[in-house]
């Protein structure tokens, strides 16, 4: 039976973890909350992108744009943040790997469109 779930009905399953506290009464409410978070996340990604673009001004070449040591610093930092915040570290790391790759590709385009100051 492959059909989308009814978003208005109550839960069909429950967690066995006694410390789990439900957050929403319906799937519709869960999706509404996720949509609100997505709006905030996209706004933050836009802001992050503006800083990434600005960073291109301080780099000499494509290696500096890719900055492998900085990439690893960011991955280590966000994994630790995920663990401290109770997020899924493997999901956060995977998301950041994709974010970093996308931002580096974009920064490389911005870098190539610039001219030297000197």
C-alpha cells in the first residue's frame, strides 16, 4: 500500500524511549513547523553566501578558495555543535559537506569574475 500519509490524523506509531516527548499532534503540524524552520535556514544560508562571496576578495588562487584545512575545521566544528545540540551528527556533517561543496563552487565563480587590486 503505497500512499501518502494522512496529515490530519493522530500518530500511528510511538517511540519506546521513555524520555521522548512528542512535539506535535499531527503530521500537518510537523510539516508546518519544518516549513517555518526551512524559511529561517534559507535566510541564514543567504547570509552565509554573502560572507562566502566577500571572502573571495581575500584569496590569491583556486587553492585558497577551496581551503581544505578550513573545510576540515568547519566540519569538525559543526559535528561538535551537532553533538552538543542533540542533532544527528552524521546528518549535519553530510549537509555541511554538500553546503561547502556548493559554496566553494560559487565562490570560485565569484573569484574568477574579480580582478586583482594591484
